């Protein structure tokens, strides 16, 4: 007794080896290829995972190849459904899709290559993908080469698939185009929403190299993705209430003009953006009419809609505080209004401290967010009460508020941190400096015409990222690019490491900007 030792069946060492190809028919890297079917034999059962996303065929085929079977197998069959071009090297890159059936070990980046000509094209081109505005690029970015010819026009990217294509898949911001032939090409990249290898400006991001590329080339190309500004287009309005229409649009509505009329006269209208949507709110006084004419104009664009008007309840005036509880030192206490504000009677507003002494303040109304701002000098560790007496706020329908009261307080200065930022290597003025928190929200912005030192004081503790935007057209904001105009987006640079600002800390940070 006791000489036997209990144990457990483990099943052996875990399999970590990917599938091995035993042979291919025709052989990989075959020339003078004329077959319609390819068979690839493996040493174990395999499965295919995310084949639609992972498989890259270059040059693209009009009709997708049939890959069978889709269940576990030792033989992978590729059936070609297209007529192949003469003297062309084709590449089937399976990415990470081929895996062993038991453990899912991938046969990484397996490529089956053949040529319909007498030799395999072997030139390469590589580079990196970035986003023109965001810190990290999208995954599954398609990189393309269009061959230059006497009939080449820029419209080709909207109508024809490229000569060569690859994809960054989901793991890398780098790309590598292989099995290329020598020549002159247009190099571009797409975040291709429709996965059709064609550029759709409404849905796709694009990046392009300014000049043509000549292969062979040892250059490393940098492609920066951006979303083009679509041409303005107004959609048919819909009625939201008895005094408001919603007008959807494509592109940018800046500078557009909207008018409303019935069969008799033009109706006064107030236009405001609809929060977080590409829509305008069209405010007017309730009226009696069966239909309304809405006319939208912007530059050379003009569109007129007729809509049925139904009797509905109008929107009510409601005020809500933007902040509750704590008011931080970099914030302005604000009241959001559900309807456009016409008048603020400051005499009916009172701001007091906890000892009941009055606090001097000013008011400002921002039309775009429909927001009333209360500006005053904030003291640390103080409690405030804002009294909004009856009829202090009047909206455009001449309706006023009921009596309201808001309480909020501040913290000690020691609960915040300060950041002094010094920039070196600035290549041009003006530029914007933006401070982003760990959620990507813009916490502070400075616009510089000539200075390179900035103080961001009384920051809530956080990990911050610095974003620099070179404002080339001096309009105070970042501007995107245009492929047809061969215009690149304005340059954006991110400080590669986050800056830790803690409570009661003073951080002094120098940032060296790159030359390019």
C-alpha cells in the first residue's frame, strides 16, 4: 500500500506548430499558368478563419475565386472563376486564415503565386500607414497600385480596380506589395468600407503619394489616411414638433442658407445644429398651414422641398446644468436650453457664496450649442448657489422659465496639476496645441502665432497626449485633403508618449517636433 502514485492524463504537450504544406498542384511559383483549379495538400486537417477578410488576391479578380471546402480538410482547393490576364503575376495571400483544426495555429501569410507569363515578377514596395488626424490608424487598410498608361486619368480610382493590392489586415500599420513588375504607378490606400477596391468618398478614407512612384524603388513610403469633405447636399426635412423641422445633410453645412415659406409668405426661421448629427434644426413659431416650402442654398447649390405640416405640440423651454456637483477651475458653469434663447435678464440671476455674499458675474449666450454661460472668478474650496428667478430667460417663442436653483462647489488648488510645455523644432506658424485626456477628449487648446511655450494650469489629474496641428490656411482648425485637387491634409503631430499630470504636481515638458 502507498507505493502507487496517483496521476492525471494530460493529453501530451500542446500543439503549437502550424500546418505544413506537403505539395501544391500546380507548384507554387509556376509560370505559363493556364489552370482553372489549384490544389494545396497539408500534413494535417486545417480550417479557414475569416477568409473573406484575410484573403488578398493581387491583381484583384472581377469574380472572386471559390475556396473549398469550408469544413476541416487536408486539401485546399482554389477554383478560378475569371479570365486571367496574359503575362501577369498573381498572388493569393491567405493572411492568418489557414489554421490547424485542433489548436488554431495559423500558417502566417502563406502566399500562392503564379504567372501567366514566362517569369515571376519579383519587385517589391513597402511603407507605413498612419491617420492624418487620429493617433492610431484603422486596421484592414487596403494599399493599391494603379499602373500609369497613356489613357490614365484620376477618375480611374472610382471606376476600376487597381493593378496590385495588399492589406494591412488587423495587426500592422506597415504594408508590403510584392511580385510587382517595373513601371510607373499611382500609390494610394483606402479604408475601404465596401471592400470593392474602389474609392467611395462618402464612406472611405483615402491616402495617396503626391507624385507617381517608379518601381524598382528602395523608398519607404508614408501614407496618411483622411476622410474627404463631401460636397454639400440637403436631404428632405422632417417635422420634429409643432415649431421645429430637422434637415439632414451630407458634407458641411457651414455657410448654408435656409428659408421656409407657406403659400402666402416667408416664415422667420432660426437655424441651429442638431447635436452630434449631420442635421440642422429649423425653428419657427407655430402656424396654421397644410404644407411648407423649405429652400436650402449654399454657393452654387440650391434645393427646394415641400413637406406636409401637421399640428403638433411645440417644444418647451427647459434649462439644465452642464455641470453638477463640482465645477472645475478650467470649466465655465453653463445652462443648456432646449430652445433658442432670445433674452437673458441678468437682474433676475443671482450668484452667491456659501456665506451668502454676492459674486460678480457676466453672461454669454452661445447660439450653436444653445448654451448660457455664467463667467466669474472661482475661489478654491467654495460653495456656490445660482438663483435663476422666474422669467430670467426668454426663448424665441417669448416663453420664460420658472424659478430654478443650482448648487455647485470647487476644490482645492492642490487637487489639480500644472503643465508647462516647451516646443522645439516648430517648422511653421500658426499652429494649434491641443491637450487630450486618456479618453481622447480635448481638454485645452492654444492657438499660437509665434510663441512656443504654453502653460496649462489647474488640470484634473490624468494621462495627457499632446497634439500639434499646423494651420496652413490660418483658419483656426484642422483641414482635410482632396484627392482630385491633389491636396494633402494639414499636418498633425502627436507627442509619442503620454504625460502624467498628478495632483499638486508641476510638470515641465519639452517636446521636439520632427522635421517632416
